C-alpha cells in the first residue's frame, strides 16, 4: 500500500478523528481533576500566597500534565 493511499483512506481519517477527540476530552478531564484536587485540598490558597504570578502557577500545572501525558503514552 502506498503512503498516499494510507493518508487518504477513510479508516485512517476516522481513527485520527477519534483519537484526537478522545485525547482532548481526556486532557480536559485530567486537567480539571488536577486543578480540582488543588482546590479541595486547599493547596491553591498556599500557592496563591506565594510571590509568584498566577500565570506561572497555571503554566507549571500544564507543564506537569503534558509531561505526564508524554511519560504515560
């Protein structure tokens, strides 16, 4: 099978759409769980009391989520 035939196959397109959709939903669930745990364990209050911008805290959380996703993938 040629490469161009593989890229144009409908099964490949469907599987790619399914993987991207489930990956986006999974990322949203894991992100909300991590931020929710920080809020329910009252860690967020301690983090926001530090002299660090909030964007840095959020960015560091996303870096941890992305690196965990690459590690477990």
